[in-house]
């Protein structure tokens, strides 16, 4: 652990995982992680004036290569340091999968989290002087010094709830959005928190109950016009390799039901959903537009999918729903091993947990 300053300032643990925010361009112009992650601190020489920073390199990965085991690793790293006197934690992370990691950490820590966990990244490498790497890092450290008790993404001018956020742009500096929920703070000269921000007084009593396991074997399928569910049958007929399927639907949870013409029945998903559920493989429905709830669709195609056994996911983002699905499946597997849930109740337990709100991930 490298101490940058020992003055009486907020103590912030800065965890480096990689991403554009710390990348350098090689001789061919290809962006690569730095050989020495400790050089990362040099992008913001003002950091010691802002907080007492302690730096730790957890990994040095392009976030495209992040996997659920990395979420667990990051969660464990924070959990192990939770009682070391830090005001908050900052995680430098790539933007492509930051919203997946923020959702995973939120589920892992739950409602007893009593300090801020702030993820940030950048659209430009530090060598771009007018870019966002330096300013985003400084702002994230400032947010992590505040009276906050949740996992958030600090990016550009806003602070977003981590489990309500998705990436919206590859180049603009306002790269993230919270489509079904307002940002929890505006970043100005001061951090202006909104009433929906979760403060330290809002945390539940007791120590963190870390639940940082995430199931593998999950497949997400984005629905497109003319997709034949027969093409997906190998997923549910290949033994136990596929443990769950995410259908990213059109609009408010609508899944093709074949319409009224017999020749279009081959596009209907009802039989596929029933077959998967009958084999113990749960299917959840997310939306390409999470501001539209998939829990209360009144359209026939969406109703038919739920009646066939699919699990709707409300107005969660697709990332949060997918991460929650992995988290729920891991929890149910643990409950079955410990005798808390019967094997025959697996699917009903998964459905109940997917519909239960744990960390304000849906309305």
C-alpha cells in the first residue's frame, strides 16, 4: 500500500483495475495498460491536496475482459479493508463494463453498506490534456469523501446509483445515464446530493453481510425481428452448461408470440420458454428501454411470455438484471446446498428473488 500523504484529510482507498483512464498509447498508437500501474497517480498531481490517498493495484485489465470472478475479487478487496478507517473507496475502471461491476458490487454489499464505493473511468487517456481522465478521478475522490452509503458511478457532471446506470456513448464525456432513475447528485463546486441519495444514516444496522458469488452459465439473447427460437434450443438441450437465459426484449417486455398467421408460429417463443422452464432453466426478460417496466406490460406478446414461465425484471437496466440474475442463482444454489431451499422450489425461489428489491435496483 503506497501512502501519498499523511495530513488530516479524508482517507480514500484508491483501487486500480485498469481501463482507458490509465492507458497509454504505444509506438503504433494502440492503447494499452501502463506497465506500472503506480504511474496512474501521476495523472492528477492535486490528489494529495484533496485527500489522503492509499493506492492499491488489484488488476490491470481492459474492462472488456472483466468476468464475474473479477467482481468478486473487487468486492473482497473492499470488504477486507472496510474497517481500516477509510472515508470511502474509489475504483478506477474501464467504461465498457463499469455498469456491470457497479451493479455487482451493489448486490454483493447489500443494504448494510455504510460508506461510499465510487467507480469512475474516462473516455480519453491521460495524455489528452483536455480530456476527462484527470477531472473524473479528482471528482470521484471528492464524492468518496462525502456522506454517502452506496455504490455509485461518478462520471462527468453527475453521480449515478450504480445499479441504475448504463453506458450511452463511446466518445462524449457524459458517457453514462440512468434511464429510469434520476442521478443522485450533481457535481458542481460542491457535490449537490438529491433527496434520493442514500446517506450513512440510511444503512441498516450490523456489519456487512458480503454475498459476492455470481453464477456462471448465463446466456443473454437480444431479440431481433425474425429470430427463430429453434436456433436457441441447443442452449437448453446441452446438459447443465446453461443455467439461465436472459431475453432482451422489445419495448415493455414484449417477446414474439407468432401473431395470428400460422406460418409465423415458428417465431413464437412460448414453447421455447415453457421447455426451458420445464428443464429447470429460468428465463428472465429485460428491456432494451429500461424506463419502460417489464413487470406490468399489457401487450399480448409480453403477457404470453410471462404466462409461459418467463420472469419479468421491472425497470432494471439490462446490465443490473443480468448481474442480479447471476447473483440470485448463486444465492439459490447456496440455499439448496445448505438445505434452506428444496431443489423442487428452485424456480419459484429464483422468481421471488428476482422480483424482490434488495438495493433500490428497480421501482
